[in-house]
């Protein structure tokens, strides 16, 4: 005969069964293990130093230690401190990014370990929020745990987590995930507490990174897909419009603040001079403007590259050898056809699934968060891992839902899925630890960039500068020599190599290289004049 449990014991069992968010003690322990594992994977980056933009943004930035730095960052563009007398210096309006930098400077000074630790902890927060949103959308703890594990160790996040300057993407994603949680849990009515907090968090996301501007479309998609209980598509659309309207108002307010800070010329991106050059951080950068047709040809290649980074761990890195497509080429048609086939297969599989709603939302989330990064003419790099930080939540959730759905087929399927997920996470974790070393310092960063894109002279010039700074002038000279071999007509490489020899006291090498520089410069001038004369005389030429 079984004895009755005491009321105290029953209360303890009930409390243990639902610690928080409906989690059992075992489930909470698994979530904690995922967070701890994520932190542990990134702990080696505490030894990393400063890389690329870090130097200008906060290491050498004397204004960052004053309170006016934060205040002026709300009034002007994010790079205003470079030359306050000539504004704007960029097309970036991210006041909370500079607020993060100011807070880190106050807490850690110029010691990089503290800055890296803060970013690791922020990523851990994003992992927890990823779990919670996935749990709320799917109604299953297992889906949330798998999604959080994938999101936590994904190699594509290495740059966003390790690179101190790359704070806008993870920070804005944290705000967006938080806004989703409060949106899902809100009570009925426009002005409920949950709705108000969601709007505040969304406002913070826009003030961190401009890609959050499309979050109202995600809200519309969520309400239409999950809350469209009314009969008829029109009523579902009406409800989605009503709920997303306040977020649209916040987006408009952000654009007004952006207009006030940047002016009309910088409102929608980086402006160009009459010759098509970019104006970037106070400098005119020679960079051609590509036609809509060229953008359309390049876009499939860029999307395939992003899919490769998500699915193939070794693809992650500081740069990618993706170049503009200016003429119809086989790679364009192959990439476009691949995207169509992949989209068709995924659409058919998702539509046949009883979880089609959540798959549709995953697609909407990923699409609307990656869309701003597809404004190719406004980008310095066509493909950048950081732009996948927010979209990868949709990917992680879709994989988690598919895994749980397959595992439900039986014990054999469950074991197979468990083994596959374990193998995937191990591969992800190893690849992430390998990838994060590329952000150790400027030398490691640009060495990897040169390795991926050896014909990109800008990377080689920056690597030579980093080597000189690290006390390795011979290594710098060697890199420049290799560059002139690969690109024998590059004037800048020959000039920098001549300057390098001069600095090293190698007068004969300097004279020879400087002579080569002069010859190339004169040849360019002659070509330019010939082109001008040819153009002027062309109308009079015989047919």
C-alpha cells in the first residue's frame, strides 16, 4: 500500500517541475550547460588584442572618456569624433553602439580582455533569449534547447562575438529577440505592459543597428502566421497591421532622428561624389557604383555564399572572395538555379509538415533580417559573417524544429537525430574555436584576409602596416613584394614597397622600386590622356 505524499513534498515536487519558463530541473540544467559551453568556447578570445576599427573607434579615441561623447553620438553620426568640424563622417547612426563603447572604456579602459568578456556574456544572453523565443514559438522545450545550442556555437558568429568593434549586430539582435518575447507574451490591447516593453526594446534595436528597420515586417509575419485565428485572410491581415503599426511608428521616429543626425544625403546610405566614389569616414574612397543589372547578377552569388557560411562551418572567416559580377557568367545562372531548387525543396518539405507555420516564420525572420545587407552598393564587403548574426536565429530554429519532428518518428529516429545533432555541435564548436583566432590581432586578421583574397591589394597593404607596427619590417616587405608579383601594375603596392625599402634603409631597392612606381604613374597619365583625346575626337571619326 502506497503512502500519501505530504503537502510539503508535493509542493517541492511541483516547484522542482517548473523552476522557470515551465522548465524542469533537468531542462534548466541542460540550458545552463549550453550557456556554459558557449562561454567556454569563446574564452580563448580573452587573449586577443585590438583589430582593425578597434583602434580608431575606442583605443585611440580621446573623446570616448567624456560624457559628451555619448550625448553627441545621439546628435551626430557614429564616427563624428574623427572630425567634429566636418559632419557627418559616415552614414551610420548608432548611438547605442557608442554608448556600449563608452561604458566599456569606463569599466575596462584599454585592456582588451574586459571588452572581449563583455561581448562573450552578451552572446550568452542572446543564446538564452534564442531558447526562450524558440520555446514560445514552438511550444516545446526540446526545440528551444536545440536552437540555442546551434545558435551558441555557430562558426558564423565568431567575428560578431570576438571582434570588439562588431557590437551592433549582436546587441541589436538581443534587443529584437527580447522584443519578440514581450510581443508573444503580451496581453490583449495596444497599450499593454508587454507591448510597451517590446516597443522600447525595438527602439533600442534601431538605435544600435539600422538593419532593425524591418522588424515591423517580422511582427506582421508573426501575428499573421500565429495569431490569425479570425476567419478570412483580410481579417488576419487587418490584425497583423494593427499590431505592427506601433512598431512602424517607432521606425519612422528612428528615421526622423537619423535624418536630423545625418542629413538627407546620408539618410539611405553612403553618398557618392559626382564621379561615383564613396564618402566614407571623411574620406573619398574610389569605388564604382554598379547598375541594377549588375546588382541582380551579383545577388545570387552573395546569397549562395551566405548559405554556405551557415551550412559549412569552415566557410566562416573575416572576409570572403566574392566579387562583383559585371557581365553574364555561368556562376550567376548556377547560383540562381541552385537558389530556386533549394527554395522549392524547402517550400515543399515545409508545406507538407504539420509545423509549416513555424517554418514560414523562420523564413520570414531570416529574410527580413538579412535584407538590409543585400543593399550591395552601400557595402564595403559584399559578404560579411556579422550580417548573419540575426538571420541565423531563423536557421537555428528551423533546424531544431526539423530535428524534433524527425525524432518523433520512433526510437531509432530519435537516436539518429541525437547522434547527428551531437556531431553537428562538435564540428561547429571546433570550427568556431579555429575561426576565432583570426581576430587575435591585426596581423592574424589581415593574414587570413590575404590568404582568402590574395589579389586584394588593400588587405596586403594593411597587413604590411600591421607587420611594421608589430616590429616585423622584413615580413612587411615580403608581403608587398608578393603583392607586386601578383598585381604588377598596381601603383599603390609599388609606392608602398618603395617607402618600405626607404624606411628599412635599403636605398638601391628603394630607387629601383620608386622608378617602377614613376613608370606606372606616367603610363596611367598617358592612358588617361589618350582616352580623353579619343573620346573628344570620336564624333569626327569616319564610320
